[in-house]
């Protein structure tokens, strides 16, 4: 525990601990993998260990930005999905050309550190309206606290996905 965390009390410490635990599980799935293994689709889905780390990084960055003022790009109900859009979506779940596992892990560490700073400093009761989207009606607000818990839940869910993928690659399991 750092000196800064020692001065924190209550739920901020709990949130930092929750995030750290699930980030550890996600990073642990990648230990010892080559770039090729980290980019292996070992299940029916298109998910890869490296791609999941890349995806969780992007999701965490987006939600952390939201906690600093809310808002965001509204999603149109009538999107025409071009081949380029589909390729960009698929690329967030795998290592694209020129990307390495070490690179996505380093970026994840930067984003995680920035989010942890927000946990320590933001008003957890501040509330912002979610962008309207086909799956989200207008007028729904989330507190910073709820967003941080959502980041933890997203990380935990994808750590589980990564664990299954890793187990099918070489038998290693995060737990058990």
C-alpha cells in the first residue's frame, strides 16, 4: 500500500482493491505467452488474450473519461456498418499488425494508473447522463462510483474470458 493509499479510507480503498484484484487476474492470464499465443483464437469466438487486454484498456479509458465530465458521443439508431467499421471493431479483440502483448500490457498499466488517480480524487457522488443509444434511453444518469464499479465488473468478466482462452492454449489457469 502506498503512502497515498494509506490516507484513503473506506470505499475508495475498496474500489482500488477491487480494480487491482481483477486487473491482476487479467494480466496473469498473459504471463509467459508469446505474441503469437496472445493473439490465438482458441475458442469459437474471435477473442484472444491480447485482444481482451486491449479491449479492457479502451473500455476503461472511455469510462474514466466519462467520470471527468460525462457525456460522450451519441450512438445513432441507424448505423450502416461498413467493412471498415466491422474490421475496426474486430481489431479491438486481437493484436493488430505491429501490436505486441508487451505494448498492450504497458498501455493497460498507464490507463489503470490514471483511473486509480481518479478513484483517489473524484467526487464519487458526481453524476452524469449516459449518452443516448438504441440500448440506452435518454435521461439515465450514473455516478462516478457506479462507473468505477462498472469498470471493475467489465474487467472481471473479461478476465474470465481470458482465463478460458488461456486454458485452451496451454492448460494454465488463473485459479483452481
